[in-house]
C-alpha cells in the first residue's frame, strides 16, 4: 500500500509518501490510517477527471458513440466488400 501512495502522491517531491514511509517505519502509522490516506490521495488524483466527466452530457456521449458507429460501419463495409471479392461471393 505504501508504494501505491507514491503513485498517487502529486505533492512536489512526494512529501506525503516520504512522511508516510517514515511514520510507518517508526510504528506511528497503522495500516488503517495508511489505507485512509491512500484513499484520500486516489480521490484527489482523480478529482479533475471526475469534474470533467460531470461536464459531459448524455448528448455528448451519444454523439461520440454515433460518430464511432459510423466510422466502424464504413470500415466494415469496405472490409466485407474485399472479403466478398476475394471469396468470389460477388
């Protein structure tokens, strides 16, 4: 768990990680507190992503899905045409 705090510690110089490592080594920090701190770091790390996700409407999602469907359909159509030609089905 301690190593995970290093991944999510966005503080300059990873101060949180260093302090947690020191506290854990000295026996001051218990696993429950470490888990709570890790949960806090993860939550803070993804805060911007959550905010951005909240800005995206269902209409935006549906538009992106429709664009992807159209692109995939066009590619599949070309591939199937090539398959039919090579297999003699057309």
